[in-house]
């Protein structure tokens, strides 16, 4: 069983921002240069970097979705935002906020469970280590 971690959130955030930035560069710099200036020098490198980055984004986003146990529809939406300019930045904030909330809830549940187990262990130790039930005897009065 995989658990949600802050590392998974950081990886997703970094790849979402990288993919979004590369898509904006491709859409608003490279394509206009190619169409209007007939300059194709940046086309291949930027497209390849975005393409490979998007593949890494897919892996990282799928990892996060599986760890957070998101529904299939939300997982597909998260995977597709890397191909729509500006949407990666917007939806990244939503996903990170929701996932951090899930992580905090998970950590809180784990802390409560750990405290409950510690209390149970402490009670067990007290019960085992206690002497046989003897009535308490009052201390003798001090002689005056």
C-alpha cells in the first residue's frame, strides 16, 4: 500500500509547473516564430523537452492520484491539464491544496492511532506490573 507523502506533492507541483511553462513557451513563442518568422530553430528542442517533460508529468501525476486515491475521472482530468495552456497552473493549485488537505488528515489519523496504541500499551504495562490486589492499609500514626 502506498501512502500519500509531501514528496509526491512536491514532485507533482514541480512537473506541473515545468510542463505548463514549456507549453506556454511552445504555444506563444515557438509556434509564432515558426509561422510568422519562418524560423524553425526552436521548434524541435522545445517540443522535445515539453514532450519528455509531459511524459514524466504523466507518471508523477498518476503516482499522486493513486496515492491520494482520486476517482478515475479526476485522475484523467489531472493527466490532461498538461496539454492546455494556462490550465496546468490553475489546476496545479487546486490539486496541491486538496492533496495537502488529504495529507494533513491522514497524518492526524495516524497520530491519533499511534496515541491510542501507546495508551493501550501503557495500560497493559500497568496491569501486568501491578502487584496482586491487596487492600491498601493506612500508615501507622506517628508517636507523639
